[in-house]
C-alpha cells in the first residue's frame, strides 16, 4: 500500500487516475508514465472542497 510521505496515511487514486491524493495532507501527487511521484516538491495542494467531492469520501463523517 502506498502512503503519503508527509502524514503516512493512505493515498486515494483520483477519478481520472492521474494522481494519488492524500486527504490528510490535502496534497495530490502526480502519476507520470505509471510511476507515482511521491515527492513533496512534486505535489500540489488540493482545495478542501475538491476533497469533499471525492467518491470515497461521499457520505463519510467529517
């Protein structure tokens, strides 16, 4: 299982399968040519509202 390098929590695959998302850190790590780039330098910040729209989180308590 891949985990966030910052929080050590589970990563979620984005709907378009182009990023691994750390909900806890609010970061998205790109997947380039099938390889996840789990460097904090490569990650982008994810808007909290976008996190709520993730299919895995719908219906989950906040």
